C-alpha cells in the first residue's frame, strides 16, 4: 500500500529512505556478491599456469581422490537424510499430534545441538564409543566409530533439530475439519494418517530432507573430528586449499558444493509456495491414546536420550582426570594455555556481538527500506538476500579469503580484522535473519504508518513510533540468533582465522587435532554455557515482553 | 476552507484507479464518497491525504496547491477502519501524538487532550492502553487523535465498518455531532449507502473510477441520473422508455432532452407506487414479505414484474387484484 510514498516525501525523508536501502544493499554487494563472483572467477584461474580456462574442472574429473570424496559425501548425505527424516517424523508427530508426556524434555533436547559447534557431537561419540570410549569398554566392543558410522551418527544428531522444526511446522497446519469428516465417513486412524496427514506434510518432509542433506555434505567440524580415513567433500576442499595450496581446484570443489545447496533452497521456495495457503483452520485436538502415546514417548525418549548422553558426556568428560581410566574430578582441563588459551573465546564473543549488532542494524534498515521504498534497488536487495542460505560456510570462507586477502584492493584492509570475521558470520546467516525480520514486519500495520504520516510524522517518527515498538521482540531474536550462530560456526571462519586472531570453534578443533580431547571438551563446555545463557535470556525476555504487552 | 479537486487521474500499472475526478468540499460540509469496492473511493481519499500521488490533475486547499506537499505537511486528520492506534502508548498519549509532533507545550497538550477525551466520553480511560478498550472505544480514541490538531480537513476511511451494528449506529450519531460542533469539513469513504444517507450532507457516488453523481441523499435517492446510482441507492423498478410510452404515455414528456431514448429507463422507487385494491385492477399481487413497519409486495402488472412497498398497516393478500398508479414527480429518468 506504500507504493507511492516515494513521490510524496520531503527531501530529508527521501534521503533517509534511500540510505536505508542503499547502505545494506552496498554491504550485501561487497560482502556477499563480490566474494561469490570472486570464487567463481578463481575457479577458472587454472592452478597449473595461472591462465583462464576450465582446467580446474578438468583436473577435478581426473583426480580419483575427489571422486571418492564425492561418492562418500553422497552416500553419507543420503543415509543421514533418510535416517533423520524417519526420526524427525516420529518426534514431530509425537510433539504435534499426540498427547504424550515429556514434550518439554524433548523440546530441550532439540535445542541442545544448536548451542555448540557441530563437532561437539563427534567429540561426544568418541568419548562414548571411540578408542577408550566408556561404552565401548563397558560393553567390550570395538565399533568402527571413526569414519562412516561415526559421521552418520554425529550428523543425524546435528541435523535432527532442524528437521524436527520443519516437519513440526508442516504438521501444525492440519485442519481438524478434514479429520472429523474422515471420521464421520468411517476412516480409521491409519487411513486418516495416510490420506490426510501424510499428504499434508509432503512438502515439509521434502524441504527438511534437502536441508538435512545440505547440512550433512557441507558440515566440516565432524568430518575433521570423527571422519578418520573417510574423506568427504568438505575435508577435501580444506586439504586442497590449506594443505596443497591448490586454490583453483578448491574453488572448483566449492562451486560443486553450491549445487545441492542451491537445489535445496529452490525446492524450499517451491514448497513454501505450494503450502502457502494459510487458512483459518484449527489443527486437530489432541486426544490421549494410551498405547500410541506410549509408543511415541518411548521412541522419542530413546532418540532424545542419545542427544543428552552424547552432549552430557562431553561436559562430564571435561571434568574428569583421565577419561575413561581415571574418573576423578578435576578442573585441570580448563587450564588451557596452548592455542592462545582463552583469548579465542573472548575474540569469539566480541566477534559474535559485532555480528549481532551489525547484522541486526543492517537487516532492520534493509527490511524497513525495502518496504517503504520499493523499486529496482529494493528488488535487487530482496533477490540477493535469499541467496546466502544456499552457500555452504566453507565456500563463503574461501570466497572471503580470495576477495579480502588482497594488498591492492581497498577492502583488503579488513583482512585479519574482527570486523571481517563478524561480517562473514553475519552474511553466512543473512537469509535466516532476513526471514525472521520480514516475518516480524508483517505485524506492522500500514494504516498506523499512514496515520502517523497524516498526523505530521516524518520517516524518523514512523521508524521510532511504529516500527521499533512492533519489532522489539523480532530485533532481539535476530540479534541473539546471529550471536549464537556466530559463536559456534566453524566452516566459514576456518579459512579466515590467523595465528594472532583465532576463534573459539577453531580452537576446539585445534585442541582435538593436537590430541587434547579433554581440553577440547572443556573449551566446548565454555562455549555451550555462553550460548546457552543467551538462549535462556532470549526465552526469558520474550516471555516477559509478551506477558507485559498482553496485560496492557 | 475549500478543497478543490480538478480532473484528477491515477493509474496502477495498466489499471485505471480514478479518472476525470472533479469535486469540491467547502465550509463545514460532511461529504461521503460512496461506491462498491474497487470503485476508486479509497484511492481518491489517499490522494487527498497525501499518501498517494496522483498522475495528473490538480488538488488545492484555499487556492494553495497541495500536490507537492507530503502527507505530514498537509495538516489533515485521518481515521482508518482498523483503529490504528499506537499499542505502546496510553489513550492520552495517542490523542496527544499529533500535538507532540508539533511541539505543543505540555500544559496546552494536556488541556487539549482532556477536552477531546471529554468530547468522545473517554475521560476515565486516559491512562489505559488501546488493547484494554473495546473496538468502539478505540475508534473514538482514533477520532479524538485526528481532531486534536484542529485539522483543516477530516478524512475517514470506512471508520465504522469494523464495528458491530449497534455500536456502529451509536458512533454514527456521535461522529456527526462532533463534526457539526467543531465545524470541520469532512470526507468519509464508505460502501454502505445507509451509512452515507444518514450521515452525509452530500454524497459522491462513484463507480469504476468515475463520479456518477453528486448530490444530497434525497437527490441521489429520488433523482438518480444513472442506472448505477438508482441501483446502488436502494431498490427500484426500472421501466424501459418504450414500455413507458406504451403503458404510461403521459410520463414520456418528462424525459430530459439530452437523454438517448433507447438508453433511457424510468426509475420508480417501490414505496412510490400507489396501490389500491380493485376488482378490475390490472395488477395482481404474487408475493408479500412482511418487514415489520413496512411490507414488500411483488406484483404482475401489464406483463411487468414490479416491486412495491407499503405500510404494513395496509391490507393486501397474495393473488389480489390491484390498481397501480404513479405520478410524474415520483419517478426519475435514468440512463443505463
């Protein structure tokens, strides 16, 4: 409804609005579009002689190591996806459609893997089932945990919360009237599930499947920690670049990694379109069904119990003298001196705060600007904002290094600074933040904007009195989301850290690589405490804000 | 205070929203823009408010050109259907919002807010938040907020449509009283012809982006000039000119000179048909609907299907033969 405000605003307002679109758009171009073009270009600069050509892609075809990694990644991706979808369906159905107990317990379990770098799950599995793992010793087994099976388990546990979230959302849109109609026509519970529930969640499952697949084949942390001799694409790209300095080949693998992710983003958008019809339907009421509820509860508890045990083990092991041989309590693993001690943790906190503040500011102005000043610039910004979610962290990190590790370009000065790390982390999660922001914008009444304008308020008044009050919770959620992700992400920043500027998640990986598993556990625990605290703060503040507004 | 609109046009892409709009609002008038949804009435209101720019045409207030002024500089008041109050501000803060934008001293603000809350009878709610009020109360706050700045023009965009029938009827009267007392020229958009008739001094009936007819409620109802206005303002019997010539030749002389005979129709409101019971009457009653104070009758007359309304005190029965008559001053010629 605001389509024509542009021609009827005062000069100062017009400039303010333009700045709201142009500033975030410029940042998006410089810190996302430019690096991505850079990596595309780089993949065409041949490693052999520095000339332009498809030589790197040809080299890809001829290197058996890469083909093996592709095969492994695909096999792992498909296995993880199938297993995760099955488990996510059980959990989501249990949470949304049965009257089982313990839903809170399950919800908390699903929040845990988000609090830590993904490799914490691999770490936990090693403490349980690895060489000298406590379960392995108890049961006197020697499971092949390093490699495919370890990666399978770790990735399933890591991707599960994401999948449950999507499937739950699909189940939430059920329509009680359909079930009542089926009931009256004599359809049994199974028939109802096959004929109504399943079709309703098809797109949700599809979307979840692609998300899980993408998470799995682009995850770096677990591949390093528990991958053993099972090379996958993520480790391959790292080795090509860091180990063999084959930047061109690394870029080509990176471009390859873009394909499944881009496909998943596209499927997701199609699914969103198809399922877009939000009716005023109420989901079916939850009626207790003893046997069914118990079955769901037991299965869910098994799955969630695993999550608690794996992550809990990491925390416990960090306090144990010599896991699992000498089970005495100690704090000595927290006395970390190598790899810069706790400095990377503080750096991570500062970088994450920076990412949260910068990201929230940019996202807020962008969302405000594109809404108030639609046009080609806003359209371009909207288009670009959808893309970052399709770019795996490793690829973005690599793209950043090509673009910003430059002595000639003016933006080269950012290289090796916390600001660049913060920006990299923010743009890595830009799309998700933008979606949260746009969803929040839906609560803003256009009539109130118009009323403010007619009463004499300019753009600044509209921003202050209409947007900010309505967006308080949204802004906080975006900031904390960016902070939390920035604290734990590893793949994007692994290329950007320098010996003098390291981050917490990288330190965990380095400690583990150095064989200091207990120290890695201790460091991970510190990260989890900080991120968990932020999650609780968000929960608490949102609750308070919601209760105060509803009591008004 | 005179708002003058001349030859206003607005398109959205290839869709023409309004065209050839000429209108003036003066003095203390209450003018209603009436029409079905999509007729362009809201677009016109938004252009007047400054929320939308016209493609061409002129818009002046007391001779001063408004086209280049943004909404915030026009000094109008506006009320929307959806209350649109600031949820984080109290009732008093909401009402005083326009004043605080204008940097009115606090004491003057207080006094003005109290005055207006008095006027809309919401004094004891001044410290409440909008969420604690009913829909009708919220809309009264919105009206007070729009009036607080002494607007040169008050714009109302379907202000009563979200309210339930009883509240709506009460607020119609209240709004009209306040407007009369303050003498602020007012422009209201509505799709409800009953609302327009009860409130407006003048009705602007719009259809497909154009003004069909402007006039008092009485004029629009009794002297519609187009078939659209006749239909929109209530029920009517429409008789083609040829039929009138054959059956009621004495009325054909009243047809306006500029009207095309093939397009012309005679509009007769149902309550203007005079029915008298008569054994040899040419009309036959086919159906009677009792509506309390009145009754609605369907009848066959000279091969035509007619609609009539009489006081329910009159006694008719279905199948009864009646005489039908009508006088020249009770009908109007409309063009299709």
